[in-house]
C-alpha cells in the first residue's frame, strides 16, 4: 500500500482489535473455595443427661435406703415427721430451682466488683442456671416426691393396722393429703422464689462458700 493511500476499513478494525488485546490483561476466573459446613448442634446434651441419670440413681438409692431404715426403726409419729421433712425438702429445692431461673445477675456483678463474699459463687450458679434448675427441680424435687409417696403408702398401712381403720380409705386420705400439701407448698414457694430470687440465690451461695472456697468459682482465673 502506498503512503498516500487511505487505509481500508477492515485494516482499521484489525488494528483496533490488536490494540485492545495488547491493553487488556487476561483474566483468570478464580473459583471460590466451598465453605466448610457447620456441624449441627445436638438438641440433647448427652453428657449432662448421662451424669443426671447416674446422679439421680445414686441419690435416689441412698434416700430410699434411709427412708426405709427410718420406717423400720422408729415409731409411727417419728415416721410421719420424716415424711413431712421429705415433702418440704422437695419444696425447698423447687424454690431454689425457680429462683435461679428468675434472678438477674446485675446486682451480683456490682457485689463481685466490691469483692463481697458469695457474689462470684452466685454468678457462677446463674451462668449454669438451666443445669442448677434441672438438678433442684427434676432430680431432688422428683426424688423427694417419689419417696414421700412411697412413705405415705407405707404409713397409711401402719395407721390402718394400728387403729383398726379401713386400709383402703386411709391410703386414699393419706395420698390426697400428701399430694395437696406438696402442690400447695410448691405454689407458695414459687411465688416467694420469684419475689425474693436475689436473696435466695445469695443465701445459697453463702452456704456453698462455707464448704467450697470461692476461688473455685472465679471465672476470670479460669480463663
């Protein structure tokens, strides 16, 4: 092609394409790595469940043995007092289990900052509220309920034979009285637990500190 000739349209397009190719850098598609799938947490804490099973069996075994020993060794009226003791033991632990689920940690945080004895223990209990409530309400409370029901039946038979009363009627009355006393006392206890949850948990924490050093419950040192 002569210098005076104008470039043809095809030649202009080819030169533009060549310039574009020289300017543009080749792009490499980077494939994103697949994110690892998160493991689904089990709805059931099997470790805690097995611990509770073993603990419940052990406590129930010991308490049943003690109650049977008491029934066979003492007179009727002392056995009645032991029955009432088991009923109120269940009510007491039910009160603690309700209080731990309704208490707020705010007041204990300020007490822990001032190094008040029992505050760190209370905060440790609150951080494990579901487990504490499960132990108090379901383990101790239910065991006491079962044992008191068994003791009630045995005492009803003893009463009917001692006073020559109708055994079936005595068993019905004793069972109804035990159930109504348990349920009524727990209803009152729940109201008290919600109203005075701070004081109840603090009192429990102080009792625990009497047996266990409070440094055991210091979460900062554990971290």
